């Protein structure tokens, strides 16, 4: 498989996964989940899915929900993508929001002290 077709397959997986999560999985109340990226191994047996969860305090609840609905997610993806084998998913969370908040707090603290 060429690099281009492999990247196209990962993008297709990301879009289909986002659609399946939106339609098939009911996340805990107030949790907003977005699929940011997928990274798949060359043999397509494992995939890392990077999610953004708002508010980020709901990450553990979202992870528990994803693990609980693993079979339903794979089944819906198999139908959506028309594949025989769906990779095993490893869920990861985007930490950008938390890092930005920490930087913002540090800047505000420096301003409060008059050092900035």
C-alpha cells in the first residue's frame, strides 16, 4: 500500500469513527467529544485515537463509556467502512486545553505580581 493510500485510509477511519461516535454512543451528560486524529499501524491491527473532551474533567467518564461500547463501535465501523477487520482502539486525550489553561494562569499570576 502506498503512503498516500494509507493516509487516505486513516482519514477515512477518522471521519467514520467521528460519525459512529456521534450516532451510536451516548456520552455522559454535558460531555462534548471530538475526534482530532487517528494513527494506525501499518498492518492496520491497532489504532490510536486522539480525542478532545470538553469539559476535560469528563475524560474518565468518556473513557469508561468508550470501553463499555467497544463492540458496538467496531460493529458500526465495520458497516460504515465495509471492512472485515477493524483495528483495536487505544484512546488518548488531547491535553492542549489543559496546557493552555496552565500557561494562562501563569501569565495572570505574573501580571498580578507586577512582573509582566
